[in-house]
């Protein structure tokens, strides 16, 4: 059961998160916070033509939340905003056991093991929740350089 | 080391399997398991004398009232209060502290007054004071602590002044295990005319309490951390203070007369106990204290400290492990972090091995920031823990290290 | 009449003897007995998944959290709330009302504002408002009631004005049994922009509750009057109101972040539930509602009303007995006085015959003054009561008459 | 058990309390209140030479509290204040089961049955408590005619 959760892919993304850091240009951004373990993930987006042209995230957290943010960023870069949100819905349904569907998108499926650890679902979805808020939170010039 | 194996018969849950493993319950600072005599006593109340108290003329109600008041006397004796009326029953330590902050606080705090709380306090002894301070214009200031978790008494002695109205401190730190020097803190508080409120949530089950010898003004308790039921706590307060305070909540039983023209209040403790109390819970609290006293607090502490010392020694020999909280006076709590692995991941992996620990900020965010960690892993021991529990913990941490190697 | 004799197996206490007599427990409005399935469910929690909730990463803690949140969903369904988050767990109806008076009240009441409470309210829905009004300069005014115990709706419609901020009413009167017209009261309150808080202590076990259909803003409950455990209650509040309100008490779990520079709060319901909750109690509350729903509220009411009607008919045929509370809409509560014998003496003599009733002001001093009696004798029925209980009551009152002849 | 409590003497004193009403001259007075049953007893005293020269009471209450007030008033009229208070102590000890002693003073012993009804002890001692407060509460002229 546990081995399913802490797989090599997750450990790898947790250790070396992809798309970590700042972006040269940002149009949208938001922060997610999980008080249970103190995880904090900030998602930066460059949205043009309703498409996520670029994405990055910063923050600190457990292996699950960092890996999930990293996997998410890889999975949605280049996707339409609506597609990305649709993916979140399917991802959410899968990890909360509401759906049995495999996602088949990038390495996202390797987070399915979180199902057996209900108290870690928040970690696995934190970056996604931040994404959802971010696409509705355009940044102004002043917010860009805090 | 003394043996306590025969005790396990009194704790059915400790024999259950979790995720296919023997349960090593090391989350006792969150809540202890409850021995069968306590569960059975509550059940007995429900089955043989379930009735409302104080207000009834019938026999059951009188019997329930007697049992309820006897529990009050037990709590008073356990903490060495001078009389039962100084013990107010609440739903827990958190409510007890809120009672003081809102009743005493709102009646006594003025703009500019200072409330000094140790930097290590639990949110339960910070937030109620922030809420009260905001209403009154008072100021909440942290009392510095050392990296070891020990209170900086010298700093406190320099902070107290005529502005100081409240000094708040926990008897025992839930995150690190530090035992605070209550008598000294009370002395410093009283030297400037401030009251001293002690958060006893983690003290009651592990350290002797003597409210009179310390001279403490308020001592807040939770039954569920002391082998008693959930949903019950108590507040000790000095009679003179309790009498001078306005009610916290209004309702039945706390009044003498009610009319739309004005209401007069009952005496202590009733003034602070409106509504139907948790009779079986309160009686269970009393039974838990009896049970603990019969086992012997020094025996309990010896077992807990021995296991915690072993755990600390073995953990610190593992690469990357940093023990957090190294005060010289500690109860059986071991808090640690592991280089580059987040405590939450450690907790999940330990859980998969049947080891129940707490990971997180332990409701002590300011303390975590002071120690510069987002969270720790905490193993907290109770009198029923076994050497196998320590072994399981160590094996689990080794497994974490292997996975994250 | 439907029979409910087989039920008695679920209530061990009802088979006990009191002062040598079969117990006729007619003090159900004070607290009901609890069926074995409820006691066993609480015991199961303690024995198999006792742990703290919300904060734990380990399996037991997750299981406890699931059971706890499932109970919240049960309460929400039972009162037809639109979502579980609108249900806040408290230690009882009294705390629920104090929460509203102190959190909503202190944040919204201004000098000159009016709080209208029925003249028949329980002290639990008077004193908290007096305490809040005193702090805010608001005024508490009684809404007249008729001698029958019925609310004077016309008077209320003339009292409400732009000054009215709160209208408080009990769903069912604990002293007389009157069922109040909640929907109409809510309509009148809302017509002037006031909130309506309903004290549901006596309603939940006997009358269908539909907070959404009524549009009520707050509904306060106690588990122990609804076949559930002592020490647990709940407050229903509309999401928009709960969200707009400041916290009542501070502590763990109700926060998002804490620092000495400032604290941010959690979402509802957690914002109002600081500290370790009464997990087994809350789960027991949920089990009690399941149990009651399975028995059937209409069946329960039919049994209770039938017994109460019989008792009322027989009592009123006895010389000197005056029934108090003669509203057309009533639950199974019979309140009476006996010419020239004080209710307290009646209570003692009934007790000696095994009949448990309540005598006194029933925490409704203003109502007693309105009815011009110092106290009444109250027999209150539950779904497990039997015709023998009525017989014992009548025989007991006849004995009183003989002694005081 | 019950018969022991509601004896003829008690019923009689409850129905026709002795020394009920006001006094022409009062030096001390106080009120006792039992919120449980709403009993209210006001005790008036005329104390001269440290002696209770006269006593009366007013109020309403249950049979036990009225009878107890009536019995008390009969028992202590003419007694020294100290004697009366000493009697209260013995009476209290007897009804709370702290002592087995019979009092042998007037009809006070007939209240012993209250022992088996712990919730009625307050009724049986209410007037006595008021007495104890009264002897320390001298009245001023203005208080005499309220
Ligand atoms: C109408 C009414 N309101 C409020 C309460 C208070 O309930 P609790 O004592 O459970 O807090 C009661 C019970 O005594 C009641 O009957
Ligand atoms: C030090 C300390 N204070 C206060 C509390 C709050 O106690 P409770 O949750 O029982 O109200 C706790 C427990 O979490 C604690 O450890």
C-alpha cells in the first residue's frame, strides 16, 4: 500500500521538482496553504490566448505536495485553461475514490496511492486548488514584483 | 525498568492491529487511551443513574448530583486545591482558558495592559488572549524561550512591569516536553500584581500539581489527556478571583433569580456552569484521576521517561535526525526532524508500520517559527507504552531513511 | 395506542427500582434515557478508534475524523440544513445560544437595539442575551404570552420595528409543552431585518425540524434531551451568518495561522470548534438521531401525546389540580399545580412512589411569574413511557392529597 | 421512610406556621432563598441583651421549609443568640447525617426524616441560614418600613 504512494516517480519529483521557481512573465498567480502540515505552494501562470503558456511554482511542503505540484505543472503546461481545470476535476475524483478512471496523462497516475491515505489528499491536491484560484486571479504590475 | 504489561488488558485498543501491524500508539499528547475502569464507570452512570443534576427533587437526580460533586472533590484533591468550589467543569482545557480570558480578561484588561505568554504556548493559550486583548486594547507579548525549549526566566524578569496584567505559561510543553518552572513564573507574575494562568493540558497526567504551593491563579485541564473521557475539562481558580469575575456564559443553574428587569447570579462553582453538565464525563474524569493515582504518578513518569530516553538515544544515533527540545526537565515526549524529509511524509510511513505519531506544528506555530522548522515528528509516551513501541518507532524511521535515501 | 414495551430492553435503567418501586421516569424534558445502541456506539469509539481528530496523520485519527464528520452530516440531515458545515458542535444547547449571543451579538448589537424574547423562554435563551445587551447597550424585551402558554403573535407583530435585531423563541416550551409557531415568528423577525434564533432543546426529539423551510437563522440543540449523550450539543447557523461572525472561543483547530503579530481563522465549522472535540459524544449524538429516525418521530409523538392526554384528563378530574399550559399545539408535557400543596412536596412524595418528575421553575422564572405560580410539577413523556407510568403518577398525586388532606 | 418526613407535626406547622408575619419591633432581619423550589423566608428578630426576645418570619415555600421555620421560631424564642446558633449547628449535623444525636428540643426532631431526602435539606435549613445572617444584620430605621 505504502509502496504505491512513495514510488520512485514521486520521490524524484519531490526531490527535484520541475518548474520550480519564478517566471520571467506572470499574468496570474495564487497561493495554497495546508495548515495540517504547513505546506505552502504558490502557483505562477503565464496565460495567453486562454492557454497556459508557462507555469511555475514555489513553496515548501511534504514530498506529496511538492511532487504533485511538479507533476501538475508538467501535465498542464501548454494546455487550455478549461482543459487544465477539467483535468483537476478528473484528478480529484480519482484520488478521492469518486472515480476509478486512470488519468493516463503524464505521470499523474502515480499519485493514485494517496487514496489509501485520506489525510494526504489535501497534500496531493494543494497545487491544483491554488491553480484553480490562480486562473481567476490576474496579477497587476505591482503584484508581480513583491 | 518497571513492567506494565499486565496493564494492556485494560486498554482494548492497544491490542488492535493497524494496517496489518501491531499498534504502537505514540500520540498520547494528543489524547490518551482510556482504561476499562473509566469506560465502565461512565457506562454505569448511564445505565443506573442517568439524570440531570442539581435541579431534581427525585432520587436519580440526587444520586447523579452526588456522583457529580464527588468528582469535583476528586479533581480538587488531585491538584491540591483548597476546596471543591474552586474547580469549574468545562468541556476541555481550551474552554477553561477562554473562560478566564473572556470573564477575567474583559473585566480587568485596559488599553496598554500587557499579557505575557511564553513563545512556546499552545494556540489555546494564545488566541483567547489575542481575542480579549483586541477588545480591550491590551497587548500580547511573547516571553522568549531558548532553542532547548526552556523559558528565558531572566528575560521574563525584565519584561514584567506595572503594565503586566497576565502571565500565561504551559505547565508542560506538548510539542517538546519541556517542564516549565511554574513556581518561579508565578512569583514573577505576582511581584508586579499580575495573575498567572497555567495551561495544564500536558501537566496533569505526568507531573505532580500543587496549585496552592505554587500560588497559581488559574490552572486549566483536559480529562482526555489524562486517561479520562473526551468532552470534559476543568478550570481551577482561586476563590477570590472566581468570585470577583462576571459570568462567562448565561443559562440555567448559574443564576439565582432571572427576570426581564435583571438577573442575579449563583455562587461558584455554579456561576460558571450554566446548562446541563456532562455528568458521566465528569464522573469518568474523577475515575481516571483515581485510576492514575492508584497506578502512581511517579511510576508512570518513570516508565514514560525511560522509554522516551531510549527513543531519543536511538533516534539521535540515526543519520540526519535532529532532536527538537532538549531541556533538562522534560516529560516523556520526543520531538524530532529528519534532514530533508518532511515530517508529514515520515508520519505516513510510520503509520503504515502501525506507529501512530503526530506530525505538524502541534498547535504551536510561533514555537515552530522560533525553532525554524515547519513541523516536527512527535512521539509522546504514556504509562502503558512498551519497549516494542520504541523499537517500532526506530524501525519505522529507518524505513523512512531507506525510502528517501 | 401503539405498543413500545419491547423497547424497554434497550433502556436498562427503566427496569431498576427506585425507593422500592418500579421507576416511572417522567423527567424526560430534563434529560432522556439513552438506548443501548447509543451507549454501545460510544463505547465502540473508545475501544476501537479513540484518537484526536483533524490533526493526525495516522490511521486512527483519520477514522475518528471520519466518524466525527459523519455525525455532523447526520445532524444536518435530521434538521434539513443545506450542508454539514452549517452545524457547529458545542457542549449543549446553552453553549450554542451563548455562542450566538456573544459572537453575533457583540459584533452586531448597538445601543438602543432591541432583543425580543418570548416571556416563556428558558433562562438559557434569556441570560446570554442580557449579558450581551449589557455590553452593547441593547435592550431585552419580553414578547407577551397568553395564560395558555401560547405566544401572542399579534403583540409580536406590533413590537417588531427597525430597532429589532434579534427575536428569540423556543421551539417547544420545556415547562408547559407549547409548540411555538416558528415559521410565523421567523417571518415577523425577517420582516424588519432581525435574525431569529430558535432554542430547539425540547423540539428535536418531539417535533419535525426543517430549518430551511422555516428560514430560521440559528437553531440550538442538546443531544442529551434527544436520547443522546450528555455534554454534546449543536448549533445550526446559516452559512452567510456564520461566515460573517467573529470566533467565539480561540484555540487549536479554529485557526489558519497563529503568530504573535496576528492570527487568521479557519473556515466554518472549524472556526467555532477550537480544541479537542467530544468525538465519542458527537458520534453518539449521530447514533441517537439515527435511532430516533428508525423508530419514527410520528410514532414517538403519538405515544407521548396519548400518555400525556390520559395523564392530563385524569389529573384534571382530581380535586384541586390545576393544569398549567393549555395550548392547542403541545408535546407530551403535563404541568400542574395542586391547591395548597407546594410542588416540591408533591415531588418528594411522588419520588417515594418511584415517580420521577420535575418540580420547580424549570429554569423559566419569568414564565412562572407570568402564570403567578412559584413553581409547577411537570411530567414529561418520552417514547418509552408506558401506561403504568401514568397510573403511578395518578396514584402518587392521590397519595399527596391524602397526606395533605 | 416518607411517613417519617411528612408527619402530622410537620404538616401542622406547614399549614399553620407559628410566629408568621411581622413584629412590632425589629432589631435584626435577613432573607433566605432556595432557588431550587423558589422558597423565600424572611426572618425578623428582636434581640435585646443578646437574647432573642421575639421572632417572626414571612415568606412562601414548601411544607418542609415553612414547618422548619415555624419549628425554629418556637424553639429559639427567648434563647441567647449563641445558644440559638449552637442549636443550628446541632440541627444541621443531625439532618445532614453528620450526627446521630437527637435534639430533644421542642418538635425539632420531627424533621430528622429529611435525611433520606438529600435534596430537601436546603428546605429544612433555609430559615436557620436566614437566622444566622440575621443576627449579624442589624436593621436601620429606614429598613424597618420598606
Ligand atoms: C427549552 C430549553 N432550552 C434550553 C435548555 C438548556 O439545555 P442544556 O441544559 O442541555 O444546555 C433546556 C434544558 O434544560 C430547555 O429545556
Ligand atoms: C499544551 C496544550 N494546551 C492546550 C491544549 C488544548 O486542550 P483541548 O484540546 O483538550 O482543549 C492542548 C491539547 O491539544 C495542549 O497540548
